[in-house]
């Protein structure tokens, strides 16, 4: 069954790409330190997006997405480092960085929208 929630689907698909990329780099370059860091941050994005589904409040929802945003930014760092050190080719890097940047934009948009909605809810209640 396909997940109709765009950010959940995209963050899960991205995690799958990261797992496969880390397997490739580990196997072909025998590198484990950078790949382990990339694996942690790259899969954590989707985990935090999924956790937001069960947020206890609007603030908790924003907090979960804030963590996802930080993990996404950390993932960008590890990808950039792996490219700069020759573990990723230009084509490999360009392919995955595009998806990571897209996730970052969606996550930021969700955070801003939710913050605005919470602010409007408070104004209406008072």
C-alpha cells in the first residue's frame, strides 16, 4: 500500500536510497566511519517525520519536524564531505543531494505552515 502522505513517502524513499548508498560505499571503498554517520542522519529524517504522526501537541509536531530538519542538514554535510573526499562521484552526489534538498524544503515549509496555523489558532481562541 502506497503512503499518500508526500513527506512520509519521500523521506522513506530517501532513507532507502541512503541505505543503498552506504552499502555501496562500504563495499566499494571499505569506508565505515562516514557511511555510518550518513546512515544515521539520512534514515533519521523519515523516522522523525513518522514520529510526528503521533505528536502530542502542535508544539510537539513542530519539534519532531525540527529534528527531521536538523538531521536533513546533517545529511547534507556528510554527503558534501563524502563528495569532497572522493567517496562519491559528481553524478552520485548530484543525484542524492537533489533529493535531500527537496526534503529540506518540504520540511521547512511544513514547519512554517504549522507555526502559522498554531499562531492563528491562539488568536482565534482569545
